[in-house]
């Protein structure tokens, strides 16, 4: 249950304390006078600093983006990947390590850089900083060179941002939701609409409508009414990935969604996954955290052509008999 946001001037003191906690620890190669207050103030002035907080509001991670002249002039960078920015000053609170927080905040920073028109992201990482290198290898950063700067030996790493995507809209649920339906990741059309199952040939809305004996909704408000009216909730298993178009088969570098807030805010009694990809991600990366099993239903995607709408409706009819299902009017 963590959230990432743009840092504000109110965060200055907490940021300096977070940086101080890194000093002297294994794999931290920052000198004593770095990062300085001037670095924080410059980042804040340029809206180039992102922080992560837990549910209690504790600042648990931070990362900056910048255009460093010394780094920018290195000859190793691919000129065809411009414009580009650098990731710098990645820090995770020692008490919150080994929870994947570095990956989450780096993914957020990369998405922000992409939205600001950057084609790629670059960074220098100390050649002995094995945990950081592991994070960047996960994202498939390419090592394009090595250099000596600031009294250290660095690996120069670069990544094309073309297919990197952070889930662009929130879950749909309320305090009455009893059944959670998880997709894998939004299609191109869903990302454009910023709502679930936007592909015109995805049969989700037809199937769920048939299961509950309701007319097929046409607008987003009507779709929300159908879901919430029958005590359902919608979300996806994946928070970040690399994907080509809408193809599940192309999905790589997966970071799972944090189910904590949804599961603690709604009385979810059963979880269903729309298709095998969602189920595989859930069982491998999310179930070990939630301790909640999920049931796999056949995908409503047009790629699952061997399942007719009639067969899908029959399989998805388990929603009616699932604990907490709302039928004919939904909420009570």
C-alpha cells in the first residue's frame, strides 16, 4: 500500500533524512556531502523529484530525474535516442527494502519522462552497486559504456521508453464490492479511454450483462453502474510492463499492482481473473502477498477466439453463485 507522487517543498527535511540513512551502508557510494540541500532544492524547482509514501505517510523512497552536462557529453549515448534525461539519486528507506519499491518508483519516473516527451532514459550506476544494477537489468536497460566520473567507476546504461507503460487509471470499486475481477493490462483502446475493456471486440461487457440479465452498457457511466450495481470490482494484475500494442504475449518486465488499498477498503470475498495471463501474474506475484486465491475464467479478449460468447457466458455464470454476488438490483 504505497503511493508515488511529485515531491513538494514540504518534503525537503524528510528527503535529507532519507539520503542520510543511505550513507555508510553496503552498496552506497555517495560521498558525505552528497546529495546536498542544493540538489534537493534544484530538483524541487524543476519538478524533477518523486517520492513514495506508505499508507501511514512515511517517506520510504525517492528518485530524481535530471539533465547532467557531464553525463550528457559522454560519447557512449545513442544519438538516435534523444531527447533523453537521466535518473539519479535513487534511495529506499533501509526499513522498507526488498519489497520492490525501487522498481515501482523508477517505473513512475520513466513514465513521467515519457509523458514529457523523452524518447529514452539514461543513468550512471557505480559498477559495484549490485542491487541498483539488478533493478536496471530488470527494466532491460542496455549497458552502452563505462566511464570514470566524480572519483568513481560507472556503468553507462540507457533504455528506450517506447513500450514502457504504467497502468493509466484507477480500480473501480466501492464499499459494497464483494467480487473482484482482474484483467492483465489495459489494451491500447482502454488506455485511450482510461477505462476497462475498451476494445470494441472484447466481449467482457456483453458477457457480464448476459450473466446478470442486464442490457449491455454503452457509456462509461453505464458500465460503472453495471459493475457497482452488482457488487463487483474491476482492476488489473499489472501495474507496469513493457507491451507491444495490446498483445498479452508481448508483456515483459512486469510489476504487479498493489492490491492492499482495494482489499482493505472493500469487503472482497472472491477474486476472479479474466484470462490466464492475469491469473499467472496474480498467482506468481500477488497471491504470496495477499494470501488470497483467485479463480481463472476464460478470457473475454478477441484473441481467445475459440470461446464463443455463448460459451463465455456459461463459464462466467459462476459470478452469480459466488459469495457476495449481487443479482437484480445489486447492492443491499
